[in-house]
């Protein structure tokens, strides 16, 4: 009799798990879906998407900076990486504030594409190749971010968001310049 009760509880537990809410492992996708449900206006939904994507991008850039600090043997790359980690942590905090004021759902980590690139760089055993690939990835990420920020600044009707983008863009351009300088120095050292 006791065994039957244990089995009954086990079956009920399994049924509850299978009927419960589906867990979404991609926080970027979950944030996007939540924002679609919240924002009816196309403009505010685009603002929400921009903020959510920028959050995910900053998570990636922080992780990439931390990785370079650990793996690189190049003093300048380590210095730039530490600078980028500090800068993107600050930007991430500001983005979270922007999202909080507008009730925008944001991801809790980098998107899947960035995660794969981070994993690939983590596996790179040749330090010189790591340095080149890291610089290239950071150049690509910053160029894409600058383009998205410039586009969003033109399209948004949210004056506070527009002002924040305007204040942040010069910092992103400085980041890009620093990474390009590292990349150029490494390329010339061949």
C-alpha cells in the first residue's frame, strides 16, 4: 500500500512537470517575446528591441574583454580589454536603468551567436591567433553597435533614449579606435 502511494506521488509529480510552463533557455528570445506583448506601437517596440539587443551585446563584450584579460599575452590587449570591461559594465548598468524606466524586458546574457564566438575564442590555443581573432571580433562588434546606435538615434521618438545614444556613441567610437590600434599593431608585427 505504501509503495502505491509513493508511485502515485511520483506520477503526479511527473505530470505536473510535463504540464507546467515551458522554460525558455534563451533569455534574448524571451525578452523579445515579452516586449512584443507589452508594446503596441511599432516605434516603442523598436526602442525596446534596440535596448534588449544592446544589453545582450554588452554582456558579450564584457565576456570577451574578460576572456582577453585571461588568455592574451599581449600587455596592450590586456589593458584595452580591462578598459572595455569597465566601459561596457557602465553602459550595461545604464541600459538596465533605461529598460527599467520603460518596463522593457531584457536578456540576462549574450545572444547565441555571441556565445558561440566566445566559445570558439576560448578554445583557441595559439595565443597569437587568439589575439588576432579577438581584435577582429571586437572590431566587428563595435562597428555593428555603432551602426545600430546611429540608426536608432535617427528613428526613435524617445528624446531621453536619443540623448543617451548621443552621449554613448563617442565612447563606442573610442572603443573601436583602441581595438583597431591593437589590431594594426599586431598585423604590422608579422
